[in-house]
C-alpha cells in the first residue's frame, strides 16, 4: 500500500477534478496582479505631476486611477468567489471519496484500523488540508505573479536600487525554509497521537458499561489523559518552532524597507530618482516583502497539509472490495463447498484458522457447526460471504468460487444473523426493513411474527416506531436477537446462516423460534452455529470443527454413538445443566 502512495498521489486525483475553476482563478490572479502594479505606476506619475504642478496631467491620471480601481473591485470579487467554490468543492469531493472508501473497502481494512483513527482523519486531517486550500493556495497563486510583474516595473524604474533591496531576500528565504522543516515531522506525529486519543475515546464510549462494572473509570481516564499529554508535548514542540519564525518575519519585513528609504532618499537628493519614483519603490517593496512575509506560513501550512495528505492518501489509495461478475444460477447442487481451504487472517499459513478444510453442503440441507470457542465457525461464515478470500483452496457458493461472484449478488442470496448483532439507532421498523428495503408493511409485520418479536413490539407505546438508542440499550439482548432474525428472514434468500442467533434466549423461546423458522424456511439451506446442543438436535447433519478441520460429522445420534469430541462436548454441557 505504501508503495502505491509514493508513486501516485490519490489526493491530486480529487483536486484535479476542479482544476478548471482553479485555472480561471489563476488567470484572474494575473489580471489582479497587473492592475495592482498599474495602480502603483499611476500613483508614481500622479505624485510627480503634482510636484511639477501639471494640473492637466494630474486630472487625466486621477481618472486613470479611478478606472483601475473600478475594474479591480469586481475582478477581485469574482476571483475570491471562484476560489471559494474551488476550495469547498474540492473538500466536499475529498470527503465523499473518503467515505466511499470506508464503506466499499474490504472488511479487513476496517477491522485493522481503529474507528477513532478514521474519525480523526475525516475531521482534523481534512481541516488541515482545508486550511491550505482556503488560504495558502490562494496566496500562492497571486503573490508570485505580482512579484514578477512588480520586479519588472522596479527594474524599469531603477535597477540599482532593486539590486540593493533584493540582496537580503535569498538569505531570509533560506532561514525560513530551514526553520519550518521540523514542523512537518511534529505535525505528523501529533496527528497520529490525536488519532490514538480519539480511538481511546471511542473505546470509552463503546465500552462504558464494562468500564463501570469493572470500575475501570480511573484507568481509562488516565490512559486518555496520558495520550492527550503526549500529543500536547508534540504540539508544544511545533508551537516553539512556529514562534521562532516570528523574529525572522520581522527582519524580513523591516530590512528591505529601511534600505529603500536610505538609498532611495540619497538618489532623490542626487536627482537620480523622482520623489514619485521613491514612493512607488516603497509600495513595490510591500509587494516584494508580502510573499517573503507569508512564505514561512505558506511553507508551514504546506508541510502540515502534506503530512495530513499522507494520512488521507492511505485511505484514498485503499483498493475497493474486489468483485467478480458472476450473478449465479437457479440450478445448483451444492449451496456451499469448501475445497482444501487454508485461511489465515494474518496471511501466514503457520497461523491458519482453517487448515485443509473440506465441506460440502447440499441445497436444502440443514446443518449445524459445533466446536470450541475460537475454532473458526464465524470465520467460515465470513468466507462464505466473500468478506475474506482463502490463501489456498476454493470456497464455492452455488457452485461458483467466491472470487468470481459479484459480491453484491452473492450477499443478496444469503441471509445472516451475525454473532455480534448491530442495530442502527433508528426505529424498529426501519431496522427490520434494512433486511429488504423494498419490503411492504405487511411483510415486515410477518417477519416480526416469525421471529416472535411482534407481540413485544406491539406492547411498546410507540410500537414499530419505537426508536432504538445507540447500542440498542433500550431492548434486551434476546429482543435484539429477535429483531435481527426478523431482519434476516425478511430477505427471501436461498441460504440462511444463524451464528449464535438465539444464544441470548432461554431454551424454550429458542426452541419455539427454531420450530417456526424451520416451518417457514422449508426447502432452504440453513446453517446454524450454536453452543446449546438442544437447539441443533434436529438438523440433518452436525459438523464438528476442531483445530481448523472437520473432526466429525453426522446426525446427533450418530455422533453420540461415536463417543468422540461431540460426545465429550455434549456430556460436559449436560453435566453443567444438571449441576
Ligand atoms: N478479524 C480477525 N482478525 C484476526 N484474527 C481473527 C479475526 N476474527 C477472528 N480471528 C481469530 O480467528 C480464530 C477463529 O475465530 P472465529 O470467530 O471464527 O471463532 P468461532 O469459532 O466463531 O468462536 P466463537 O464460538 O467464540 O464465536 C480465533 O482464534 C480468532 O482469534
Ligand atoms: Mg463465532
């Protein structure tokens, strides 16, 4: 990924879309620069005309000055408006591009990065880049142009004096450049640290109930405080460098002006320069000094923006989830096939979760996965959904390898209730509707009935319109699972996967729901993952997974007779229940 960033700046791709407007701004900047230097020229001539007491010339020049001012105002207005449009549009495009990457990138990219880090990239990094676009870039477009035009006019006025006053400029540029270099390093570090702080804050919000129960308030508060202190000390370092820039700016400002007054005054006395010429020179000096004065800030702003862009580029150069073109067929024999599958989250087969895993699930078969915690049951689901690709072997769904599937079509054909259920902070109605957004009101009610949540919803004062809170804290764990089941069965898929979908329910409620589901999902392929054996007794085939492979398979009775792993797990649970 890093290589990709260094060779191709994705941020530039986004900026490029609005380059035309920027081009117009650049042309208008040149026009404004011309008008400003012309104004100085007219002012010089008007002063000389006044000293020579030439009334006719004075009046003519006065009209000229007024015409330039009348032209300058609308041109500057249009330029500022277009620049604002360019900056705002580019930032909007950037935000759109980043959110697109977040939503459409493969799940492992999201899982690898902390949520708080993403948020800080979306907020503080973007505002740093925005700072560069809204001020520094505008100045960069104007000042070099007016500098060159002003320089030409200055040489034309008096080349000797131009040389003298410019002697000091290269030295000051060099000093400013050297001083601002460490700012970039500190800013990158500070931004990384802020990302870290945000991640901790995110943890605190998501885990507040665990924090309270385990009395971790102080620990997390300290962790948060330490992280903030670290970014504070980095911020202080960069502030120190920034204050060092101040005296440099003062020298840059005063030096050339004093030189102009000294040498220019002497030339006026020797009649080598008119008084108007000296006035023009002092004004031209402002034009020359302005970029010198703001240059350290521009360099500083550029360096900060460059550091922030590097972090944004990491997201922007992320590949979108790869998807094939297959949309599936109606005719197929096996719903799911795993052929010699090896899979590791870390891309390291030494640490493989699935090792030479083989499994075929027939169309319409009802199967269950059993195995100790962490043996890879949920991982199998992720592979079926094409969230991850195996390093070796092949996962086929409806006869087609997941790598060739159009992932949108694949996921449309599979309904899943995940182990970690997430309900959106929205109404219960909307949450169920997310299963199939085109579903009718009646279909949603029906799905709620089948998952045995309808009665509960109707007992709420606002019924289906009840708003779920953040983290769905206003419904119980079991109610949450039933809403999720309703959401999954609303979608009429070919394959249903229930990963610990009823674990929060009591045994009776669980058996009731399973019975209803079995009746309403007749003929469909159903994969159940459960820790409670009573809920899977009636499936066609139980697959026992151990150390990344299929250790045993068969019906409940077959497996009990075998007296292997299943028998051990089953009797252990039975004993527990009896105790
Ligand atoms: N996103 C991930 N990144 C890295 N490792 C992971 C990831 N998800 C799971 N693992 C690891 O893969 C292994 C299998 O996890 P998986 O979630 O498939 O187990 P499981 O059988 O579903 O367990 P449980 O019954 O507790 O739900 C575990 O050792 C886990 O640590
Ligand atoms: Mg699991």
